[in-house]
C-alpha cells in the first residue's frame, strides 16, 4: 500500500498476486489471486481547529495555514464546514474532502494517508469521538492530534 493505493511490485512481499496484463511503471493494472497480508500502517489525522464563525474569532492567517501545510505535509486535506472550505480556497487547495468528511478522513487514515482536517473549534470533540470509536473497534489505532489554527 502506498498513499492509500495497493501497488504491484516484482520483488518479494508478504502478499502476492498475479497481474492480469502487462503495464508500464505507474499504470493501473488488474490483479487476481491475491494472497497474504498487505502491510498497512494507519496515517495520522491532524485536526486544525479554528474559531467558529459564531465566536467571531480572529480572521485566519493564510501564512500560518501555509506553514502548517509545510510542516504536516498531508496526503489529503478535508474541510468540515463552509468557513473551512473558504480558508482552503485561500490556501489555493483545490482537491478537498468536503462530503462525509469525518468518515472519509477516517477511511483515508485507515488506508495509510496523513490527513489535515480543517475544523471549527466547536466540532473538534465530535471528530475526536468518531476517531476514538473507530480505534476501539480496530487493532491498528489511528493516531491523531489537534492543532490551533486561529
């Protein structure tokens, strides 16, 4: 697994299969007869909390958002609400998780992606509860952290 996608290699691996056709490096290929264990480590969810619109907190600083992106280097970014989406647009992020955000972040992390979730402060507890609920049911726990953005 690399960045949430099952990849085929010629070298030895704890999981094996047979490709259905030839393909050049990086091209999608169908595989059959998969056996063994796919090594998979969960990615991390970084919850970037900012003041909710109701609290009339300070305007989010685009430069601090860019610094956070450089430090975390997420594979995926999610916006939990409209202000988060607007902030993502100010950061010039165009590929964003916007629908079924919390379950999508959990699924992405389970597949090994590191996710940055832009989240209003009044919804952080809801997100953490969802991650903790999933962690109770799985052997490989999803690591997470909360960060202040505003």
